[in-house]
C-alpha cells in the first residue's frame, strides 16, 4: 500500500507505526523510495532492515538492486551481491538478471559478464540484460556476437532483445549494420510491433537517415506519442527543422498530445532553424497546457532562444528555473560568450563561482572566449591559474582556448608558452597558433609553425590554409602564398568558396592581381563574395580602373552586387576620380536599396569628398535615415581634408548635441583639420572635449593632439599633451619631434632622437625629422650619426630618406659624402 501514497512522508509514518513490519511491508516501503529515485534512503533503509534482524526474501533483493544505478553505488551493489551469495540465492535466474543490470549501471561490465557466464540456466531476459549491458557500454561487436550465440543456443529473441540491440546503432557509420538488423527483425516478424518500430525510427534518426525513419513510420499501423516524437527528433537532428515542425503540428492535428520530450524535440527543431518566433509560439503552448518547465525542458528553451539570437528571453527562462543543472549554466554561459556579450558571460561565470557550481572545461572555455573578446588579460590570467588548480590544464580543448585568449589579448609570449607546454596538440592547436602569429603580424613565425606542424605529421585542414593565407600580406610573402595554393589544390579544396576568396585576397595583398584573376577565372559560376574579393584586390593595388572593369563584368554576368561590392566600387571611383560614373553608381545603389545604409553612406561621402564635391557629400549625409559615428566621422573628415576646420569643429558640436559620442577616429579627423596657428583656439576647444570624454591618455588620441599642437606651433601645449599620454609608442615620440621641428627647435629634436634609441625602434618619419634638423643646423657630425642609424635599420634603401640625406649633405657642403650616396 505504501507505494500508492503520493506523500512518501505519510507512507514512512505509517510504516514506522508498525510494531513488527513483515518482509512484505519492508519490500513495499523500499519500492516506494526507489520509485521516487530516492536511492540513498532506500539503501539506508535496507541496512536498517538487516540490523533489526529482518530476513530479506527474493523480492527484497530484486527491489533493492534497483537502487544501485550509477558507479557511486558500486560498493553497495557488491555488498548486496555478497549477501545474496551468502544466502545461496545466486541460482535464482531473476536475481542474476538483476545483478547483471546492476553491474552494468554501476560501470562494472566485467562482473556483469562473469555473472552471465556462470548462470546455469538463462532465459531470454538474461540474454536481454547482457545485451543491454554491452549496449550501454557501446560494445556493438559484443552485442552482435551475443545475438549470434543466442540463436546458436536456440533461444528465441523477443521484442526487448531487438529494442536493446537497436540502441547500439547510434552513428552514421552504423547505418549499414542497422539496416541488416532491421531485416532480421522483419524475418522474426517484430517490425510491426509498436515498441520495436519506435526503436527502429530512433535508430535511423541516430544514424542520420530520417528518410529511412519515415519509411518505418509510414508502414506502422498505429502511432503513439513516442513514434511522433522520434520522427520530430529525426528531422531536427539532421538539420531539417521545418519538416520536424510539420510533424509536430501534424501530430496534434491527429489528436496525439505532445509530452515533455516532444516539446524538447520541437524546440530543437526551432534551434536548428534559428527561429525564435516559432520557438516562442511553442513556449506559449507549453505554458498554456500547464506543462511544468523542469531542467530538461528549461535547457531546451534556453538553447532555442540562444540559437534564435534572443538572449533576453534565454536569460528570462534561465532566471525563472527553480532548479538548474550544469547544462543550464553551460548553455547560458556559451550563449553570452558566442554572441559578443562577453561582459555578461564573465559576470555569469562569477555568479557560478559564488554559488559554488562545479566548473567543468566547457565553463572555462566559454569564460576564456569572453576574456579574449574583451582583451581582458588580467582576468584571463586568473582563469589560467584556476584551470591549473582544477587539473584541466592538460585538456587539449582547454589549452586551445587558453592560446586563443592570449592571442586576442596580444600576449604572444603567453600564447606560445601554452602551446609549447601542451601534452597533446591536435590540428586545432596548430591552427590556433598559426592564426595568432598571422593576426599579430608575425608572418615568418606562422610559416615556421606550419613547417613544424608538417614535421609532426599533423594533417592540415581548410582552416590551416585560411590562417596561412591571411599571413601572406605583402609581396615578400608571395612565394609562400603560391606554395600554400599548390597544397590547397593537392587537398582538393581549391573550389571551396572560403578558400577561393582567401586566395584572391592573398594575391591581391601580395600585389599579384593577375594571379588573383587567374584563380577567379577558374570558377564556373563565381559567387558574389569572389567578385567582391577580386574587385577589392584591384582596389588594394591602387588599380581603380581595373576594379571598375571587374564590376562592369560582374554586371554583365547577371550577378547582383551587394553592400560589400558597392563599398569597393565607391572606393575605386574615388581613386580614379571618375565623377560621372560615381554618380551613376550612386543611382544604382539607390535602386538596390542601399541608399540609406549608414556604412554605404559613409563611403559615398568619402567618394564625393575625393571629387571635391562637398555639397553632394553634405546632401548624402543629411538624407541618411540614421546618422551614426561612422557617418558623422566621414562628413567631418571630408571637411577636414579640404581645410574647412571651422566646419569640422562645428559639425563635432552638432554631433555632441545629437547624443552621438565620437570615437578616436572622429576626434583625430577634427584635430587633423587644425593645421596652422589660426586654428589653435579650435584645437584647444576640441582638447577640452577630449578631456571630458576621458580620452586624453589614449595613445592614438594623444599622438594626434601632439601632432595638432605641433602644426599650430604651440610647442608648450604639444609637450603637455605628450606627457598626458598613458603609454608612448614610436608615433608619440615622432609627433613630439615633429612639433619641435616645426617650431625650429632642432637641438631638442636631436636630443629626443638620441633619447629614444634605447626603447623605441624609429620609423621613417622619426628619421626624416632627425635628418631635417641636421640639415637646418648644418650639423654634419650629427647627420652622419643619424645616417649610420638609418643604415642599421630596415629603412636603409628608402627613397624618401635617401633624398633627405642628399639634402642634408648638400646643405652641409659634404660633397664627398654626397657623391658616395648618389653613386
């Protein structure tokens, strides 16, 4: 009677009131606890039963073995087994069957096999238990061997035999064997049984063959909710979400009520489609039917909203869940980290730590991704320390995530250290390291890393070559680029869009536009992305005419241009100065619906600025539906480039009033318009606004301020701006040298040049400033010193520097050195 009581506490109270409970009473209360999955209490109660001198019977053992369901219960299971052995009950077939199942669930397959082998008599249930044990451990060969032995011993299989066997065929490579088993099931006449047919649908689903699953479904005489749910899952898991949803609604039209698992499968279909609206409708239905949202269903909802890009709804479901498991936290954390909501991801990770949630590698990987997105090296290093303490540092996936985090934070030495210390490097590890070198401009190291990868016999994939091609950015890397091209052809991937685009881009960046064109011309029907990369290659090579010719060819092919196409074409028009054609392209942009796009608008403003048609640029700006920081900056830059500093400053003021905050590039454009002492007052005004924005210490903005004050010949202001920069780079020092040069303070220029030698590698402009000061001072000795430094640098063959040196030697009357230099 106890297991019929809904309230286990009431049942226990009734049981405890019994003065001398019989073995039947003990069995009933044990069954009640096990039915509610309260296994720990059931095992405690069983010990209590023995301590009180009550002798268990056969039913007691059959019941209590059901409480041992996981590896943590193995010790209890062995203890019960020993008690059974002691009481000579191992000849009972049902008890042996339960022991096989118990050992399988507790992870001790060897002991399960031993019991099966030692059984004197076996029923079909025994065989089914052993088959199920091997299925649970993924031993497909052993399952088939057992089935063969079963037939040799003339033991007839039943429905459960085949249901168990079908569960082990769960991946595409098992499909052929699964079909053979299906034929065997037909031979035995079980294919029309509901439970077997449902298992067949599930098997075909797991093997990635929803069409075979549908064939089984169509031949079934009756369908229950499990059949429909299995079909929904089959289509959802194979990426055919729309068909899955058709089944979901057809099922309800046929009067079959969905259950919790059905809803989870339907939500999975919405997730595969990225369709949050359809998912929202199913969510509404779940609430309308009063289906309780447990962990399983809640996780499916969060995942659906994540894939549908509705993180607000995902977080709402997450917050409303009464109970969350590790999967809940993992999905929500990954949702934030993979959607550029890095700050929210790190905050959620912090909450997990506060709540003492057990962290696994997926949590750390998501948190590391978030650190990388934020370039937050400090938190990234803290995570590295936690990973070390948790013993996960040897995990390859974690190591790869650490490397990528350090790469995004531009901490190359740390990334290299992680890579070098990894116990096992897979192709992802090598790709990550190559990509980091490429992104940080270390092309030679990227190529060396690839050579090392080959030496370790790690086979490259498409992503390897995408990373390597991205490292080929100058004419010096053309030879390597061609080598990688050959390897891509050998790999048979030279027709894939991503690699074709990367090859065209690589040849364009290396100045080999003809090679880019050759790659393009091998395509039968080039996608729009390939056209864009080819037009971009011509633009990068300053060949605007060639870019426009490709665009005309694209139009003749019937391929519709997109936003990226127009951005390249507008750049080409600006480059070539073809004003009439530029206006024609502008009209075409309007026809294609891109006329009001903010980014395209910025490119149009830039084009008209290059045509010196500021009225047309202004018209584009004023007609834009939305004006963001990009469009404001483009218009300010147009005024600045043509010397209208008053208009540029006035436009910055209008930008402030429209509540659009400028970025560093906007401020640099305004400051760039202040090119003479008459603009000093405006430069100081902009400087005040920069202080308000808290950007005075920003290196880029600070460098621009120093340069601006130099052009305005306000050396004191330049000096103060320089010392307020948070971190000085070569541009900072060069800007200050240039400011001194403009103010004819040549001694100070040369002193600065001497001072920075220890910490900064001078660039071309740095050397020009130093040489010019020597020229003005006619200081031959200092000029020779600077010349020597130039010859030690990578600028030793620079034409502009050579001309500056000629001027310097000529000014100093050093004709011997002049002759030596020119000869």
